[in-house]
């Protein structure tokens, strides 16, 4: 007797419960894809039929219809290799975390500058050596000037933040 006869292929050895869990996992992955913007979806390089199903699901707002469409997306996901999609989603999430951290850093610098912390200026000039020193100092002075209600001027604080964002490069 051959070993092949004794051991059926791996697919038939996976329990029905495990296959169901795997299918639900792929359906949840499909739900994550629904949350992406068009530009992000394009970057994933999904098969056209899957991309069309995702676009259709994004337009469906009825609970039952959306659920059926998600099941269809899950079915399509079972027919494709999900690992590259998972990896691409993980890369997107990492990108978003880096973008958020950069945004928070800029906010902190702006808030420290408005509070009068001049060590933030040193950090900014160290971090962005090409920054226009005079322009930045002028923006800080303008933003620190109290407005009519003795609070820092919100408009000039926004201008200061925009300049810091420009220094940090493209989003």
C-alpha cells in the first residue's frame, strides 16, 4: 500500500469547523478592504472581480444586501492568495501609524513653541536644517501674540503648523 492511500490530501483532513473559521477570517479581511480609500485599494493590486465586488459592497447600505455581498467577497477571497493582501494591509497600517506619529510630533512642537518653549526651536532646526530661520521665528512671534480674547491667535497657529508640515515633507 502507498503512503498516499493511507493519508488523504490535507484539504480533506481539515475539519469543517476550521474551514468555517478560515472562511470567516477571509470575510473579515474583505470587510477591512471596504474601509480603504480608492487609492489604497489600487495599490493592493487586487483581482478585478474582487475589486468590483468591494466597490459594490461600499455602495450597499441595506444590512441584508451588504451581508450577502460580504459573503460573496469572502468567497472571492478564498479563490485568491490572501497572504499578499494581508501583508499589503499590514504595510498600509504601518504607513498610517508613521504618518500619525509624525503629525503628533509636529503638533507637539507647535504647542511647545506657542507655550514659549524655545528648546523646541532648537529641535526643529536640528531636525530640519534647511528651515528658514527668520520665517519660522516670525511665525512663532505672530502666533504667540494674544488675540482680542488674550488667547494665542488660532489662525497664525495654523499657519505655523502648516509651515512645520511643509518642512517635514510630503504626507
